[in-house]
C-alpha cells in the first residue's frame, strides 16, 4: 500500500511537468492573458519546484518524512484544484507557484520511501515500479493533456490530480510509518537563500531566454549574473561552513556521484528530445495534436516494457552494462532521427520511438538503484532530493539549448536555401515546377516560402538531434565510473541483517 501511495504521488507530480503545456492557448483566451503572461503559468511552477527541491532532505529529517509527505501531497492536490478554478492570470500564477512549492518534495520523498521499503536485492524491482511514474508521466502528459482539453476543458488538466491526491493522502495516513526526527538540526538560511537565488535566477533565464532573445535582453543578462553570484556564494559558504545546507558527504560516494552525472544526461536527453518531437510531428509532418500525442506515447510503451524486464536483468547483468546498452540503443535511435524528413512514415516513427523508450528504461532503473546502493541510509533523503534537482536543472538546460539552436538553425538554413531561389536556378525553370511555383505571382512566392521554411526546419531539427546524439555517445564510456552492482549485493548478502539494522 505504501508503494501504491508513493506511485500515485510520483505520477501526480510527473504529469504536471508537461500536461499543462498543450492547454496554454485555451487558458490564454479564458484568462484574458497575453502571450508573455500565459508563459508564467509554466515558469512559475518550474522555478518554485527547483527552489524547493533542495531543502527536502533537511525538512524530512527535521519534521519527519511521513508528516512532510502528507502535507506536500495534500497541498499539491488543493493547489491543483485551485488552478482549475482560477478566474484570472494572477490567481493562476499564484496557485501554480503553490503547486511547485508542494510538488517539489513528492518525487524525492517517494523515491526515498521506495528505497527504504525494499531490501537491497529487491530495490531494482522497486525502482522499476517507481520509475514508471517518473518516466511515463512526462511522456504521457502531452497526450493526456490534449485529450482532456479537447474532450472536456483545460480545467480538467488540473482536476485530474484530485483522485490521485486523495488516494495518496489517505494511504499515507493509514499505512506509512514515521521516520526518526532529528530535533537538533539547524537550518542554514544563508546557504538556502544563496542556492534558491542562484537556482531560481538560472531557471528564469533558461525558461524566458527564448522569448526575450537571450543575452540581447537586459532581463536575461541580469538573471544570469544573479544566478552566477548566488551559486558562487552557495559553494563558497558550503565548503567553509561546518554544517552546510547541502551535505556534500553524498558526493564522496562514487556510485552516487556517477548517478548524478548520468541523471543529468538522462534529463537532458529525455526532455530535449520530447521538446523536439512534438513540434516536429505537428509543424513539419503536419499531424494533428491528438495523432502526435499518440505517436509520442509509443516511447512510453518502450519505457514501460524495459522497466518490466530490467529488474530481472539486474540479477544476472551488471548495472553499468545495462546502462551502457541503454545509451547505445538511444544513440542508435537518435542517429536514425537525424535523417527524418517531412515524408517519414508512421511505422518508422513508432519503431524508433519504442526503441528510444526501451533504451531510456534500461538506463533509468539501474541508475536509480546503483546511485543509492552504497550511500548511507541517513543521507538517502538528501540524495534523492539532489538527484531530482540535478535532473530538473539538466532538463531545463537541455530544453533551452535545443530550442534556441532550433530557432537559430531554422533562420540560418532558411537564409542559405533562399539564396538558391532565383530565376537562374535550372530546377525552377522546369515546366512542371514552373507551373506550380511561378515566382512572378504572389501565390507562387508564398508557396515557395512555405516549402523553403519546411526544409529549413528539417535541417535544423537534424542538427539538434546530432547534438543530442554526440552528448549521448560521449556518455557511454563514463558508464565504467559506476561500481560493480553484483559486488555490492554480495557484500550485503554476507550480512543479511545489515539492512534491517540500518533501517
């Protein structure tokens, strides 16, 4: 029952990272908001969640994991309902901020609960169950959001959290045990303020950079400077303080440090490819939103199947071997995607998406298991919060980079291709072509501009996929950083009561 509650909390929070995106145009009309104002519906949630992820470990250790989990689940559910009932853009942004504040703790706490609830030899299975919520939530979010918005209204994008929230809160009250409290813990206000300012400013710059033309905007320059100063003061304070806000002892563990590196890469690859896939299917190939959503969901099918199998695989295969295999599979799928055009068929899209999802599943479960295999239990909640923060920051950076590169790449490719659209181009002088693309008429010039723009987008998307492919390929050799999972399990099996004593 605790597993079910942890899963519902994970699904609820993971869905909300992407489910609202497709409903923004509908909200904009209902709430009478401008384009810049409606984007704050996403920005406010991302920034609040990023800032409040870091102190999750301290809050759980000081007040008790059960209490914090229940309060955050209830608060997130109430905030979701209030978002659905919002009457103007001010209310919506305020309630989304509350959603981010309460939702930040749900994923790290649910992971910590799952890790504590299962013995070491069963944690691969536990992480497979938990990972389904973390991975499938963002993948299925756009599809579910599109269906709810078109079938009912955008309000149901938020109301859908209500049943999950009720189940989670009641289940946690009834079945979860409270952890030991550390009443002597003191809160490092300076460390938290510096990290909050640094992370919050960085997330603002990343989220709003595309709208404001990056460093050509004074706002982005100021936010970037504040981010650098905040993170510098956080590191300087943490490395010189006796009781820092973040326990840097977690980074002394080789497996956890490797897990953070690979989780950053996972966040970059997962979310950046998602950010590219939807506009590609809709704007380049021309699928309607529901069809695009169904095609995107096939990646979730691959992930689901991999997570069902990988728990058993880990009994016989080293975790680092599975991670390297998953990265190779993702690299192969990205390589195929670099050759996609507006004529790419559904069968190829489905097969490649399933293969990529399977690769993500092969990486995520062993990674989530190995990262905490040798980490002391008293550092586990801090570790899950840091791992979640790393994934979220990396995903924001990845999305910002690929979208910025897509925009500039489309412009550059359009300019280069347009240079060849002249009366002296022999291809345009052919009778069949000249009949359809008569550049002496307004309709002919407009049609030519559309064709050139589509081809420019295809080139820009291909370059983006190549960039993500290079990052993935470079990460494959780093799998050797991870320690032996079998050796750790054997060591634990020689002391059968060890886990129980620690718990």
